[in-house]
C-alpha cells in the first residue's frame, strides 16, 4: 500500500545542498506528511501525520526532549488510523515515558490461520482480479482495535541497564468482512450469496471450533508489563554502534476483566556495528516470544511484545514490522523466533528548508519460524469437508524474505521509510511494498 508516496517523490526532486553543514536544532521542529493512496479493496486514503520534536536549547541534539506524533487518515470504505504517540525522557525526572492512544478500524484484516506452513495458503482464494469480495476476502476478517499503552523506563544505578513497567489496554472487536459494503456499486452485487454460504477462513475456523464462540467477536486485553533493558546505542533512531537487548514479561489477569488469563515472555537482542564511520553499518535483531501459561485468545496471538512501539502496529510474523515480503500475520503460534539482518548505508547528506537531511539505503534478510504450535489437528471435528485443502500438518519450517529499502531522514529523527521485500516461498505470498516511518529496529 503506497502510503505517503506523493511527498516522498516531491522531496527527492527538490534542489539540495550537498556541502551544507548540520547545525544543532533548538526549540520545536516538526515534520509533516500527507497520507494519500488508493487500495482497490479499501478505497481512497486521505489524511496526514505530523511529528513535533522539542530539542530545548539544542545541547543534546539530535536527542530530543519531547516527541508528539499525530496521525489521522481514513479509507473511503471504512478503514482508518487515528493515533497519538508521545515519547519523552524529560516529563518525569529520570524516567522515559511513552504513551500510545490509537483507534485502528480495519475492514479487511489479514487472517491466514495458525502455525505458518501448517496452514495452506491458496492464492486462488485471494484473487485480486475477482469481482466478488466473497472470494477476494477469503483470508480477511474485520477488526476494530482500541489501544491505550503507557510504558515507563528508568535507569538502574546510573548504568546502561533500565527497568520497564507498563499498563496497556487493548480492546478488539472482530467480525466477518462487511462484503455488502465493499461490493456496493458493483454489478449484480445484490445477487451474491451470503457469508454463511461462502465463508472465508475466519468463518471456517469458527465452524470447526478452532475459534471458540467466546473469542469469535473479540474481547478485552488488560496487560501488565515488566522487564529489563540493556542499552548502549549511540543514537536511538538509527544507531551506528551499540547493543539494545530486552526481556519483557506480559501478564493478562482475569480479575482485571480479561476473558482469558495468560502470560507471555519476549526476549529481543539488537546489535549495531560501524563499518564506515557515520555512513555504513550492519545491524541485526534476534527475537523469541513464548506463551508461558494460560490460553491466549486468537485475536491477540499476532501481537509482538516489545518495550517500545516504532509504528502504528506491532504484529506478525509477516509484514512491515517483522518479515517484509511475507503476508502479514502469516506466521502465528504460541511460540516463535525471528531474525532481521540489515546493511545500512547513508550515501547522501543535504540541507533543505534549513533542515538537515540524509538519504539512506538498506538491504535486508528476514527469517522466522513457529517454535510452539497452537494445537489444531486434535481439535478438528469429524466433518465431511476435506481439510487437506487447508492444513498440512508437520510442514512448518523457516520462513524467509529479502529486499531493499530507502530512508529519508530529517534532523536524524523524522525518518520516512520505504521497503520492498520478496518472500522466498510462495506459501508466504509473493512480495510487499511498505511505506511508513522509522527503521525496523
């Protein structure tokens, strides 16, 4: 989906000064981007985003005192992003505070089943050229997510270790895709069969009992988060050297209103190496996430637990925030491992409108696999339908993708990102183009 593409093209065509020297910024600065695109399933996107940075007296530049991010965009067929994000290490003395308040309604949210390759992906059932949304939406469901997250980090003994604490509220509303709305205006739309006669994978999982009736329509997830971070990065938006490692434990207790209690652990290690000072670096991220206890509702299984969010969503495996080029949420299980490996080059620095920019290029390899499967085979009822069209038990293996990306950074903090990734196995899809903000990690 080509979000923000229009301003990206304009920025690259403007005149710039390669010999300009970067000066420390003071006070408030901001970056603005329009959100204009068209998606054949979701319609025309309109809206925009703005990110304000307060550098104070400039003594810590490019480190900022406060960052306020606002995004408001909609699609003409009902989906949208409404988000406020705040990040500061000066709001409370000695603490780093991040707050995210978002409402993200999606008319067509990806659902490819459980356990990666054990769930068969049939691209015939997702034919983009088909006029009937009953077919085009086979691997989709409707999801409306309300999210409020507040996370706090504090230093331990003035060193590189930090503690993490957070309280996050997520409310999921799940249902079938409103195909009548998406088909509105199409020829003979009123003659299409109802969902009950031509169900998608989400409806089939409900009929088979793999998604319980209690979970089918979503639910409330109150998270309590605690963890430990070791951080020696020299720059948060795009480090050239250092280590960023974290262990995060999430508990969802029933006494706070959750329909099902559970705990998960996530351990993520990131490391950055300078190959050419200021210009070329190698970075990698290794992650492991595992359910420790309880039953995790299906609508939460795609969430990737992390200490801080770098985008509007943190889901996977598969998609813009994990395995680029692989279908979003293609790899969902009770436990998973993943890795991202990137070469990052900054070949061009320039000044424009009294702001300091650089152009970055990166190549990447992404991998991931389910390590703890969601039990499916023993739960399938004895039904007349041939389930071999949908399951291939024992097939889970490594999922891989690779690709290239471009970054345009303003004052080192506001970073426009464009990535193109290709999946190695056709069961993971073909390719994907992702336009958004920030480096992946």
